[in-house]
């Protein structure tokens, strides 16, 4: 009886600590995606308003898609703190762009690393939230992947280019998919919540960074030859 009384408070403390950690990482992921959006805006020569808006869209876009898919209130409407964090991050990054000092970002691959970090965090958060709301495994995986890659897709669309996730061949959406499946599998097997959270996050991060460093990726569809296009046009 005494052991049970001790176990219950410990479980509550552990759960509270894990929720706090998730919240901290969610803010960190928001900053990471906002950096990605602000740098993309500078490359497209957007003005200050454009840079701030794009950073905000990238930071909260995936979570907005997630909430719409799950038919739940969009998180930033009731709790706009993450939006303010994204906008503040953009205002910090913009002066670097004005001084044309983005070379340091490229040399140290800050954008790629921050984007990989945000991807891992939001895939795990999205998959877990979907499962908590009773979604089927395949639906939870789709929601998790959408939560992770949605902001990047919106970033590229707002920048008037094909979403990079569809054509660069790197492990991006594939890494997100793998991590979401691992999350579901660990949870289904009854693994402790700490491992269910951390293992998929590290899997996604490792796959994404190895893809950037070693060129790992998925095969691309072969380009259509000019002769084939001429044949089709005369068919």
C-alpha cells in the first residue's frame, strides 16, 4: 500500500516533467522553423513585413494543418505566445539579411540544422496528439508528418517555388514518416512515455542529418527527354 502511494506521486511528477519538456521543445521548434522562414524571405528579397509573415507561417503552419485535420481549435488562436515567438525570431534574423550576413548561416548549415530539429519535434508532437484524440494509426502518422512538413511546404509555396520536400530527394518527408511510425509502434508496445517521446525524435533527427551529410535520399523520377515530349505532342 505504501509503495502504491509513493508510485502515484512519482508518476504524476514524471508526467508533468515530460509535458514541460514538450512545451519547451515546441517553443524551440517554433524558433527553428521561424529561422528557416526568415532566411527564405531574405533569399527572395522580401521586405520586412514579408519576412515576418513568412516566418510566422512556417512556424505555425504545420500545427495549424494538424489542428484542422483533427477538427480541434487551432492552437495559436487561444494561445498566441508561439506566434509572438516566431515574429520575434524573424525580427532578430532580418538585420543579418539587411547586412547581407547570411553567409554564416550557409557555412554552418544553421538553417538545415534548425529545420531538422523543428521537423523532429513537430512530427512527434503531432503523432502523439492524434493518438491521444483516438485517431487510427495511419491517420495519426499522416497527421504527424503533416505537422512536421506542413510549415516547410507553406514556406516554399509563399516563396513561389515548388515545395522542396517533393523534389530534392533528401530524407525529409521520409524521415518524418519513419519517426511517426516508430512513435506509434513504441506506444502500441507499451514502452515508457519517455522513450516513446525521445526515440522517434532522435530517429528523425538522425535520418535528416545523415541525409544532409552523406547525401542519403530517395530515388527521383527520371526527367522526360525532349524526344519523348515531341512524340507526346504529336500523338
